[in-house]
């Protein structure tokens, strides 16, 4: 199985359905390679064997036999139908959530994933699930069509506005698995990413108690400077990427979904309702926790609340980052967003 | 009766008969595309009707049944007249044919006028395509906007077809009057009439969907 | 856009009779190129051959433009983040690449150029049934293309070539203009298809029965059926998106009860058969080229002819396999899955028939046949991966990833483009009366094949690894495969540029071809090259079958 | 020049069309429930068939034209059939606890 996956460049199979789907994958692709090579080699062989010897050479008529044609048709059709039978059974299995699945509600919007758990907790872009239990996602979209895709699980489902669609999976091994949006949804489509954090029983129980605290080494090894000596600003950058702040806010002064962070700190902000405020620490923190309270004029109320999502440390790191940008150079004209993103982890890396 | 110019097949055709066959087949193939063009809208209508039966019933009941039905009658009559006109031209009665075609065009205009009156009525009531207008402030059923959008879209497209059909018949009428179109090449009027009939057939289906059921 | 490149096509007026094989009599009738050489006579021509040439020149220009966008996209992916353009520009570029390649090049590619040029000759007619409609269709195509290109100037369009609402309903880019352009091009497609259907039915010369039509005619006929019946559905649904975006009618707006999935149904009802609009004519070219260079009758004429019709009809029943994860019901998904399996059988029949046609033939390996070998390998691979995606659970993983991108490029580029190039080499002597340089042809065919394979094979692996399509930023672990793919695209471009150069060279300096350089039996070769205005100078002898290689063709047919 | 005799087929077809027109109009006042749409469509189909057969004279045309119309009609039936089948066989919407946002999206802002 691992060899097959290595040859086909498939990510390791994190869900219970992955192994069977990959077996069908291997079967189908092997036949495909064999048939196309066979056709090519046969054509080359005929060309060499029956090479034209003189310019005005004539040939006899040769025609197919009816029996031969029938065998060909029946043979090919039964092969294809076999694939369909296996594929359809697996498809139904992937579409039908088992009874008693744990339900998580998914709300997609440009360009983030929002998860609401049965116990009332919410999180953005990180879906925490236990290993070994079927999870059913009930999904809808706020704006356009998105598609919830976890390559490591071999599952995908479009997320439609105005409707619920469902998807389910059961994770086999603890680890993090990237979530990608697979349906084109606008300018930052390729940044609409998240991850599934599959936890073992103990870790999951601890998460249930303590919430979405980043693991102690979460900031380490992701950029220049290691855990100990990473400055608060540097940490802020990492948090801004991990929490997908940069999907809407730029660091270099360009206008995007949300206001830029460059030269934001200390400036006077004109709000949608006409009030004016100074962007100090309090304002910045409030905007993270209650984004709709002080919407800046010219922007839409699209930012979700990060209350309960950002830890106190993360919040202060973000504020420190924004403060460090107060003297950033002026933006060079109006260009569209250029967001630098570092590695999202590969499918199914074990912790 | 005006004198006729001798009518010959086009350069690349062997004879007139073959050219007439080609023209009719061409028109039928074109009608097939028209069927699919409207068919796409019918498919949308059918699927939304299955999804929102209640809203669609409400929309139909609100529509003006009498005007729609009158319009159906107008089109049926026009179809009968133009079919008679084709027979007349084939039998060599240019004058009769020209009068019948004129009447057909007239009925087409009557249809457009009645349709215009209906549109005016809807706009007065505050019904606009896309669920805009004050009528939708009082009627909230999910699917109503879709009903009226499809109504305006499909009937407007049909009205455009009526207009095109009337123009085609107008051109043919002028050919008859100038003596370019007669018994020998009556297939040209036939082809134009077939188009007019198709416009009629489409309305035959629009009528029950938007006014009756 | 369309007028300037005409000069090279119009300039040579080669004398067919100088060819060594033909009888050395002076030319009594000028060729279709020589009858009238003013620009006006070209732009307002009703001669199907000239219209074919007009299309060919226009389509080569649009292909170059689409190819330019493709190269830019590949260069952008050299690094995981911004390389040469911004995300917004990238989104506009991949949309335009798709729109241009699909509607401005692939859909009309073979039918409108080669179909127009050779189909009337293949049925023994002087022209198509409605020559003026044919000219109108060309100008409608030009008008639609100009609209689409204008939309680039005023903000482009960033929805992807599939225009899915609700995104296309709210996108602030020039959606209405571009969609109207596509809508207008649709009319051109319909009129061309209509013309070919009626021509095939009513213009066949005496002795050319249905079962004696060259197989290219069958494939174009089947294509025309799809064009005529599928295109109006696209037109309707695009109109609704235009009013959605432009006037806010909101037919697919979920807030008003609209259902975006219905758009996808109607869109794919056209766009899946459209795949066969693109590839069926290519199959027709393969049938002609294989028979001509193997100098043998097709292994089973009827199987190839009827499978074209089979593809045309069953192709209409499979649109839902683009929507397995779109929120369609399981019942519909299963039905579309099994119906998709049927259509592949027809293609398989064709592939085996072409291969076995070579058996016991007298095969001469020329450039067109080389392209056909590329076609066979790439099309089979692309087609089989298509069947694989109809194996439904696999599609759940592959949908909207680079696997799909690779799959349809194997069909569209590996299939249609190689067949188009094969046809271009095969019919170039017929169109211009001159030969292309054979060795350069072979070299560029090898370059195109290698370049294509290196470009798109890595994309299968990218898709397996989960890389979604239409991604501007991508995770760095994919970079190696992306770089390989980009390098491949340069090789492919080099092959195509080389081809362009030697064709331009051959227009003036190519060796005179003679009426039938390949010794083909097909009807379009039974006249001078280039042909006279009315195709055949006398009633051509159609009593010898177009695939009968058991007897020599009498010399009189060329007079 | 003899006087023009009305073609009998056309007149009869026209009369039949008007009879069916009146019948359809009358039936719309009878409450047939969900069957009323089907009845109305069936009558419409008969009327359309009459127009196609006798006015458009498809009855006397060659096979190619009959096949053309049949192909168009057949494909349309398949399109409508499979689209309705999708809408009718989708899973019912899942039960969602109160408090969780309903799937009604905000009205898409016009530009």
C-alpha cells in the first residue's frame, strides 16, 4: 500500500475509507497504463512490420469479423462496469454518514472555514476531532460555492449557499491533515485552507476541557528564530498566518477584504457609523473579539469573532506585530493582494 | 396579379426541388435548436416547480388568465391563417396568400400589444424580474422570485421570437408583392410559416405553465 | 485580428500542373486561390474553401493567444507564491486561457477550418448547402471573439471558464460582456453545424451513398448534431447568468430560492457534449490519415461510422459526472456514472479499429501519422483516466484537482490538438499546393509529443497528491512537479513555434505538391491541389470507394 | 384563375385547436388538484402535435426531418427528466439545532 501511494504520489491515507479507494485507484491506473502502452506498441509494431516497400504499393481489403467486434465490446464494457460497481459502492459509502456520528457544523465563507461543535464551541480554520469515531459535517456557505476537501481522507464535498450538504470521515491516526477549498471561490481561493487536528483519546479529552490552546511548540520551527528567542513580532507573523488573518488583512499597505495593518497602529479610524477612534491596543483587541462593534468605513461586516479562538498570548503577539508596522512604507500604488504563505503541512503527518 | 421573374436554383444546386428540400431541412434543424433553447428554460421551470410547488401555484393564480388565454387564441388563429396562406400560394393564388400573411402579421402585433398590457399591469402591481418591487414585500414564499424571473425571461424571449417571425413574414410578403415569390418557390413561404408555427407551439406550452395550472 | 494574417495565405498562387506526376497541360481553370485575389474577395467570399482558410488563419491566431496565457500561467507556478503576476491577474488569466481555448479555438478548430474546406469535396458537392450562411457564421464568430477579447480590456473575467454562479453573478469583472461573446460564438457554431448537416443530407453527388462517405464526414456530421442540439442550452443558461450579473435577476441566487446546482446541470448538458464537439472531428482526421498512410481500408468502416453517432448521442447522457460532489442526489450520480461508462466503449471501438487498420497495410511514416501515434497514446491514456473518474469514489478525490486538469488536457491537447496538427500537415498540400519540409515536421512532432507529456504527466501526480486547480498559491512540497511541468510547456511551445515557421516558409518555398501527394483514395484528393473554384472540373468518378486501395486510381480524376 | 378553395386539413386542424383551447380553459376552473397541471400539459401536447403534423406538415416530410425533431424532443425529455430526478431524490435537509445559522444566505448584494 505504501509503495502504491509512493508511486502515485498519494498522501498517506488518514481515514477509514482511504485504503479501499486507493486499491481501486491502483487497479484502474494500472489497466490504463497497460492499455495505452499496448495500443501504442501495437501501432508501432504494425508500422514497422508492414512498412511501405514501393511507392505505388496496393493492399488487400481486410475487415473485422463480427465476432471479434462483439468480444471486444463486451470485454471492454464489462471491465468498465466492474469499475463502476466498485466505485459506486464506495461512493455511496463515502456519501452516507453512519448512524451515531458526531456532528460538527461547518460554515464556509470567503475565505475561511468556521466550525461549530455540538457543545457550542466554535473555531476558525482548525477542526479538532477525535480519532476512531465517525464525524459528520453539516455544511453551508455564506456566499459562493466552496468545496471542503481533505486529500488525506479522500473526501470532498461542495459547500453550497442556501443549502446544507454533508460529509463524513473517520480518522485512523492522530495527526494534522490539511483542508483545502477545491471549488474556485474568488481572489484568495488558494488561501482558503484549514486543517483537521485528529487527537488521540487523551489529547481529545484534554482539548475538550481546555479548548484550542496551541501546543507548546506551535510557534517553533516555522520560521526564522526558534521557540526561545522568537521575538513577539515574529510570533505575531506566525499567528497571523496560522489563524489566516492574512487572508483578509495585508501587511504591506494594500487594501483587501479588511483594512491593512501597515501604519494602522496609532492612526485615527473613521468608523462606518461616523465615529472616530484611535487604533490603540484596546481598539485592536476589541476588533479581534467583537469585530462588528467598530467597523471601519468602507468595509463590510465580514470578520468573525476570534473570542475563544485566540489565546491571550496570540492576541498580544498580533498586537505587537501591528504595532511594529506603524512606520511601514507607503503602499506602492493600488495593486492586488500578494500574500506570502509558508508551508501548510503535508497530508497526514503524524505529530 | 404581378408578373413573375423566372426562378432558378442557386448555382451549387442541381435543381429547385433539391434546393427546397435543403431549405426545409435547414429550417427543421434550426427549429431543433430553438426547441433546446427554450427547453433549457423549461427544464429550469420544471425543476423549480418541483422544489417550490406552493410558490409556483401562487404565481400562476396571480397571473391574468383571461389575457393569456386570449393571446393563445390569437396565436392559434394566426397559425391557421398562415397555413392557409401557404396552401394558397402553392395553388398560385398570390393575392389570397398576401392577404393571409398580412393578417398573420397583424395578429402577431395584436399578441405583442396584449403582452405589453400584461407587463404594464405587473409593473403597476410592483412585480419586476428578480423579485424586485413592492409586491414581494407582501409575498414572501421562497421560489416566488424564481417564478416571476422565469415568467419575464421566457415570455420576453418568446415575444422576441414573435417579433422576428413577424419580420420574416414581412420580408416574404414583400417578395410576394414584388413577384419574386410564387408557386414555383412557395417553399420559401413554407419555411417562414414553419418558423411561425414553432413560435405558436412554444406558446402552447407556456400558456398552461404560466396561466392555467 | 483576422484580416492581417491573410496576406501569406493569399499570396501564393501555385500552379498545380507543375507537379511532376500530373499531366503537363496548361492550367485552364485557376485554383480557388487564383480566381480573385483582392482582400474584399476574401472577406466576402462564399466559397467554402476560402471560408475554411479564413477560419484556419483566425483560429491559429486565437490558439497562439490562448497558448500565450498558458505559458504565462506555467511560469507563474515556478514558485509557490507570486512569481510574475498577482492573484487577481492569475485568476483572469486562467479564465481567459480556458475561454479562448475552448470557444475561440477547440470548438471550431477542426470542423470550421478543415470541415469547411474538405467536407463539401468529400461529398462531391460544389459548395455547402447555404454558402451565405457559412460566411455569416464566420463573421458572427469574429464578432463574438472580439467581444470576448474586449472584455479582457475592460477588467477581464475571473470566474473560470465554467462561470459557476453565484460567484459569476457577483463577480465585479466583465462577466456580461464575455458571456455575451460566448453566446454569440454559439450562434456561429449552430449555423456551421446546421450547414454541414444539410450539406451531408442533400448535397451528396451521384454515387456517394451514406456508406461511401469518407469517415471524416461521418465524424463531422455527428459533431454537427451535437453543435446544433447542445449549444442552445448553453446560450440560454449564459443569458440567465448575464442578466443575473448585469441586472440582478438572481435566478441562481440562493437568497431568493435559486439553486446553483441547476446551472451546473444546464452548463454541463452543453459542456460535456462539447468535449465531443472538440474530439470527434479529431477522430475523423485520424480515420482519414491512418487509412491514407497505411493505404488500406479501415478495419471496420461501419464500426467507426456508427460509433461516431453513438458518441454523439450517448455523450448527451453523461453530463452529471462533472457533479459527483456538487450536491447532486446519489440516484442521479449513480445514473450518470453508469451512462458515462457506455460512451467510453464507442471510443475504445474506434481506437482498436484504427490500430488494426495498420495491419497488413503499406504504411509510410510521415509527419501526420507520427502525430496520430501521439494521438493514440495520449487519447487512450486521457480517455481511460476519464473512465477512471467515472468510477465514482475516485472522482471524489480527483474532482477539481490537477488530476482533472491533466485528464482533460490529455484529451483536448493530446487528442484534439495533435489531430488538428495532423490534419494541418495532411491537408496543407491540398490547400496550398505545396509540401512542408518532412524532416522538420517529424522533429516538431517529436517535440510536441515530448513537451506535452512532460507538461501534463506531472499534473496527474499533483492531482493525486491533492493539489486543487485554480490555486494561485500552493504548498511548497508541490514545487518540483510544477517546475517539471513548466519546463515541459517550453518544449511544447518550441515545437509549435517551429511548426509555425516551416509552414510560413512552405507557403512560398515549399516543393510543389501535385494533386495527390499521399496517393490517397479519398474524394477530396481526386482533383487538383489547390482545387478549382467549384472543386471538381468535371463530374468526378466516385465509383471507386474512398478506401479502396486494391486498384490504382485512374489518372483522369485529376483533370 | 379559379377561386381559391380552403384546404380542408388546415380548416379541420384549426377547428380542433380551438376546441382544445376552450377545453383547456374550461378545465382550469375545475379543481383537479395536482393533476390539473398534467392535464393541461397533456392537452398542450396534443395541440402541439396537431400543429406540427398538419400545419408544419411534418407528416409528409422525409424521415430526416422527423428524426431531427425526435432527437430534439428526446434530448429535452432526458434533460428535464434527469434534472427533476436530481431535485426530487436529494437527501432531505439535516436537522439543525436552534441557534445554528439557517442556510438562508444574505441577499447577494448587487454591484
